[in-house]
C-alpha cells in the first residue's frame, strides 16, 4: 500500500511545527532559555541555547519541506530523546511537578517515534527528497 501523499505532508508539517516554533521562541528568549539550561546544571548554557534554537529551526524546516528529511528527523529524534532525559526527569521531581513532567516526557517519546518513522521511511512522495531522487 502506497502512502497517502497529503497525509504524509501534513504529518511532516505537524511534527516539524513543534520544533520550528520552539526554536524561534528560543531565539527570541535566549536569555531565558540559557537560564533554564543553567538551572539544570548544564555547561555553556548560552551556547547550548543558541545551538538548540538553530537545530530546531533548521532541522524543523528541512523536515517540513522534506529536504534531507531522514537526517533531519534522526537529529531531532536524538535531540528530543536527550532533552527528555535531561530536562523532563519526572522520576526525580517533587510529586506536585512529576505528573506534568511525565506527560511532557511521554509526549516527547511519541514525537521521537514519529521522527523515527520519517527516518525509516523517508519524507514521502511529495517532498524535495522525492524530487531529487526522481531526477537522479
């Protein structure tokens, strides 16, 4: 069974939207993002805030348009998994914070699953990757 092209495009855009918006937000509020990273004891918070914003926007846009979608999806999946483990450790949170952090952690795992599907199956028939493969 062939993938339903419009559904694949919508799925890619929905996956990418979270990262694009988060990255743009990090650019707009880099000091706040760096402060949050520092509060978790991570090194070089200003550098990490900037690199995170770049990754989210660039890889998110690549995923949305289907350009180098597999490496973009893999990069975002690994980033999301690492961020989940480092910043949403619900198992070590006070009870009043654990539930929300667990929800965020589980949501991120679901997103990782979607990204791994893109990594595995590619961007689909309506993508820059598909056009490049057809013309090769």
